């Protein structure tokens, strides 16, 4: 059992050492160009333009919701609906058609 533990540790060290040396290698870090590094930094910087856009939209929405909540219930007049409106509009349409020389049965005017 003690021998298998030592073998496991030795195997772990044998695998870890090359990986650690590859990660810590300065040659690997120098292979990234300064331009690429600046592009990576710009891409990772927070907040970017789209994030600012959505944050401003979210803040505006929250302000409008608060304004609606805080507004008194009687601040606006209720919506008044004229129930005779469809009939009135139909009568106005018929009058316009008659004045333009069209008959009420919607036939084309005589030529």
C-alpha cells in the first residue's frame, strides 16, 4: 500500500512538472504580440458599449416604472369611448362618397 502511494505521488509529480514548466515559460508569454494583448484587454474591459447601452436602458425602464407607481391614480382622465363613433364615421364616409359622385351601393361613378 505504501509503495502504491509513493508510485502515485511520483506519477503525479512526473505529469505536473512538465505542465508547470510549460505554463511558467517566459517564451510562451512573449509569443503574444503587444497588439494582440491590447485587443484582448480591450475586449475584456468592462463595461463595453453594448453593456453600457443595456444598463442605461434598464435604468430608464426602472425610472419609468417608479414614476408610474408614484403617480396618483386620479392624475389622468379615464379613457372616454364614444359608443356612437362607428355609426358617425360610417355616416361621414357615406356623405363623402355622395359628394364625390359615388352612389351608396359602391359602384363606380358614371363616366
